[in-house]
C-alpha cells in the first residue's frame, strides 16, 4: 500500500512539499505512532481502506493490526472502549467517520470522556483523541455534513479544537495525541484537500490559542475550520473597498482564547463571527456574548453572527444557499451604521 | 476445579435451569445441574462465607445510616452477596473490576475503605477511592456504559501482553441498553479477556424482567455474540465463584470473553427513595428471603463441620467491628473544600475557570455561604 504522504518520520524537518490537510493529518498520526507505541488508531474503515477520506492511508500496512485496526461498526463502542484503553495508559486515536455518526457515542463522550478526570479527582485521566470529520460543502447526502461543535464545546471537561490548514492540522494533532486529557479533534472535510507547502515536522502555535491570520484595523472577523477561508476571502474583497479587516482563526473552541480575540476587538471595535452550524444556540452565540460582556465599552456596533440558517443541513444541491459565503459576510457588515 | 469451559461451545444455549453447586438446603448438588463444575474447597468457601457475612452487616449498617440522613442515597445489595462476592473473589489484585452503583459490597471485598466507597452516596465527591491502587473503576451510574470500558481496558492489557482480566457487573435492566450489546460484540470480536456478570435481581427499579426481555435467560444473549454464556443460581456463592473463576482462567489464557447471568433478587428497595410496595408483593420478597445466600452456605459449612461456633463468633465480631468503623466514618463530617470544584476538570489551567474560582473564593471570603464561612484557603 502506498501512503499518500512521503514526509520524513524523523525529527529532522524535510524539505517543504505541497501537502494536503489529509496528508498532514496522516503524517501526524504516523509520526505519533512512531514516537510512542502506546498510540493506537481504530475506527470504522481506518485499516486497509485508509478511512473514507484516506486520512489513515497506509498506516495499517506500516504499523500492523495491533496498532491500527477496523473496529465493529458502533460509535458508542468505539468511544467506550477507547476510554478503557486510555485508563490502561494507551493513547487511542479514534475516528468517528462523519459528524452525525458520532451521535450514538454522545453518552460516552458527555458522561465519561468529559467527566472521568473530574469524577475521579484526577486519579484517572484519559489521553485520547476523538477525530471527527466535520461540516459541509462536500456535496454529502444527509447526515454527512453536520457541524456538531457546539455540543462538544458546551461540555465541561472536553477540549475541542479545529484546524483550518495543513500546518495546524499536523501540529495540533501531534499536540492532541500528546495531551493527557481527551481532545475532540474536528477536521473540516471541505479543507481535507487544501494544500500548503510544508516541511515536517512542523510546530505551530499551541492548540489552545487563537491566531490572527490577517491583520486589520476596522473589523475583527472570527472564523474556525472551514470559515477561516471565508473570512479571508471577505477581507480581501473588502480591502479593495478600503475596509481593513482583521481575521482570527480560533483553532480552539474550548478553551476559548478570550485574550487574543479581546485584544483584536478592542483595536477594531467591531466584530463578527462566521460558522456553518445553525445560528440559534450555535458556537457564535458564545463568541458574541463573551466579546460583548468583556469589551462592550470598546464596541461601536453589535457583534454579528454569519451562520447557517436554523434548519437541518440541506441536501447537496441546496447546501450552497445555506453555507456562509464571503458575499454574505460583506452584506452583514453593511448592516452596521458605519458613520456613527 | 473443573475447566469444562475450555470445551464450551459458543453455539450451545445455557441451561434454562440455573447451574447450581449448593441447593437451598445447603446440600451439595451432583449431576448435570452442576454443569460439570466442582465445589470449591472448604477453605475457599469459608473465606466466601466470611466475606458475605461482613458484606451483609455493612449493607444493613449503611441502609440504617441512610435512613438517619447520613447518606443522600444508597442502593442496597442485600440478598445479592453471592453474586457480588462470588464473582469478585475470583479476581486477582492485578485484575480490574468495573462496578455499578449497586456494587458497594463488591468494592468492600476489593479492600476499599467504607468511607471511600460511600463518598459518592454521602455526596462528598463523585467517587472516593484510588481507582488505580484498587484496580477498580469508579462506580458507574449510566447503565452499561462501564461494560465498554472493561472491554477497552482488557483489550489494552492484551495488546501489552499483560495477563490482566477485567470483570464488569451489570443488571438485568442494563442488558436492554445499547452499550451492553456493543460491549458483548466488541469483546467477542476482539476476543478480549473480559468477564460480564449480569446480576439478574429481577427488577430495574420497578420494572420486572419480563418487561426487559423475551429471551429465556439473559445468558442466552451470549450465543448471538459468539461467546459462552452461563445461567447460574446467583444465590449460590459456590457456583458463582466456580463459574467466574473458570471464565477468568479462560480469559487469561486467551480464550476470550464470557457472559455469566447470576439469578438473584433485590430484597431491599432500589434506593431509599423507592417504594417497592407499588410494584411487587411482600410474599415474593419473603419467598426470596427463604433463599438467602448466606444461610445456604452456612448450612453446608456447618454440616461439613467447617464452621465452628468459635469461628462464627469471630466472623460476627469482625462484621460488627466493620459496622462500627462505618458508623464512625459516616457520622464524621468530611472536610470539603469548595474551591476543589475547579481542580479536576482539566490537567491544564484554563483562564475562564481561574476567573470563576477567584469569584467563588471571594464569595467564600465574604461569608456568602453560611456552611463554609471563612472556609476559603
């Protein structure tokens, strides 16, 4: 079996090559498995097939079936057994295949993964990573394009991160696997095939930090995962009209980096947050509330949310009407009173 | 000890009549009813008797303390001692136990201190003992969820080539939960060293067994997953011990998982807030009281001359001493630091939690909570 990624597994950085996010994630798992034999990978179709998105491509051929294997098709079983394995000191990295297929595991995630450290006074910790391919814009039929992040992010005890680019994908997954606490690692499916020149191994900012990915002075646009690109497109278009937009890639949904976001908002005095998930009760509500509570007197306008409609995720031919676009972002910014 | 489990076919249904080594009159059973299992030796049976007597006294004491308001709640295992102790006594100290909220007397048998077992029910914290030191997971409340943890842990041990077995308890009601089925299936497919002990105490709070299953026995379910199942008289500690021991041996030697159903009865209410007169007849409870697991073994041991009056007194004294220790620890208020609320959510500090901790600390310092006036550290 041929791996999609030919990056070095040694500690020495390879020469930069074009790498997709899927390839960067694959390399991160390969390097983590090489570095620590307690790292095991399992889930549905992750073995010979290499995962439905090929993120685990080639790993079983390289590491064998005791390190990476196909589990029975039952998500609660996958998460529940990973808890037991982590209790024994292993570092399981398990895949949920698609957002909506993680729901059978909700009880294990919320009642045990999130709470084990707390209920045992830190005597039992769970060094495990739950990889969840997430969000839409891939033409998926129903149940294949959900955005489940607010369920996890609103659960105390979980750490929830979502990279938006290949470098972060590698670095954040390595950090998540090294973490002694469980990490919900959300992978925006529409970005799996996005490329960047990358020399591995790469270490980007710590995974609990937000990053300013484009500096600006007039507006703070906040995105995560797939909507970072949307924010950057909007910023580029706006700059042609003389509007300077600062773009923040949240990277971490829990914890929320109040410091980085707050500093930006106090500079620009205007903020908007973009996500694919439905607006009502979505993650953007928390972002808007935190910005407002902490920076109200610096704000010149209400914090806006540019989000999916409050509807179940649409069928493939209708998803383009639902997903936030750069144009929709710019139209939203136009609703502010700019002369006030 | 019989190791007929080696020859067990996973396609053969468990016997519809529960497998038994001692009958209710305390006589050794012979023939097919034993399933080929042999009676444990007298020394083992005496040890099981001692553990059951101590456990019964503990259980009665805790129920009394709960009625006095010393515990928020207590799910009693009165009458289920043979299931609890017969199974757990077969584990080594390297093996893991994954208990539920009803398994306090099993935890006692694992050597966990009464105050630590009961911390959860007193309300001091969700769990009070060192899970790694005792190789005993925290008591699970969400039904059947812990069965998957047992499968995962024992699979990890197997991958590490450690001869460790995980035993998990679940109730008859819990066999209706999806996680139980996923655990049975994962264990069988992965051939993990896991022993599932279903304590069929006939009721899930108020709902009787016939509203949980149409299967002739809960042990039958094992067949569909491709593992051996045993339908055992759960009030016969000799049988519970022998069958569990064989399942553990089999698991340790790479033979995979086993499902054991112990047929018993929940003599007490579900918890102190339950009213069993609404859903079952007193005569049914009396019927099962006449099948008491401790009396059964006692009759046998006395008839064999293994249980002398002196020994019986010694065991009763040990049980009384434990009850006294339990009373002492449960009538002493544990020191609780409210600021510890923030200490075990994440391994790394989080700014938001530190802010909330400081806010609570200020409230405590201001005397906002009478019960903790000046308690801030």
